[in-house]
């Protein structure tokens, strides 16, 4: 049975019990008015019965609250299972940035810096890259030639300098 049905049944039962309790209280009040309810043994019985009705009002309100909880706030088991499986799937799927970051961890820090700049500025010129990294021409040339040998970066001649691009296989990681 679904939680909404259980909640509806609980609300209906609590309303029904509340109606019975109100009718019972009304009868008690009529009886206490009929005997005048002076401090005697019969009047003390009436007061204890009225105290008992207050306890039942608390129980009925608890059942009513539970019914509202089941209808409006409690999630079904299937919803909880779906949410857990979706979270597990999200954990297994890495974003492209995560995959790229894992890939470049195998490289040294200077190669990582160069690759990140090339990735974020496709077609950056070698001279611009040199200024942004602060590496010497020679050091940058060695790094780029190593990255070309590893088939990570490709150079295209652009006037007196080179434009640098990531290889397609690396971008699809």
C-alpha cells in the first residue's frame, strides 16, 4: 500500500475518533451539569473522565499528524532507491575536466601548465604561450616537442611562429 493511502486512512481514522470523542465529551458535560457537579465522589469521577479525554485528544492529534506526514513528506521506497542509484551513477561518470585533469597528472608540472593553456586557448601562438608561462624559448620548444612525440599536441606553422592545438584524441577524453 502506498504511503499516501496509509496517510489518508490515518487522517480519516483520526477524524472519526475525534468525532466520537467530542460526542463523548458532550455527554459527560451534560451529565456533570445534571448533577450540579458539587465537590462529591460523583463529580470527581467526571473530572477524571475529562482528564482521560484530554489524553485521547493528544493520541488522536498524533495519529492525525502521522497521517499528514505520510501524505506530504514521506517518500516511497522506490523514490529513495531511484535517488540512491542516480547518485551512484553520477559518481561513476567523470566530467570531461576530471578526465583531463587525471590525464595530465602523468605529466610534469611544466607540461601540465603548457597543456592547460593550450586547452583553454585553442590556437594559441607559441610566442604568446612563452610569455604566459614565463618559460624560455628553448625550454618551451623542448616541452612542445616532447608533447608532439607523445601525440598530445600538434603545431601548425603561422607566419614566423606556430599555433598550438590539442590532438582530437586528447580532447575526446
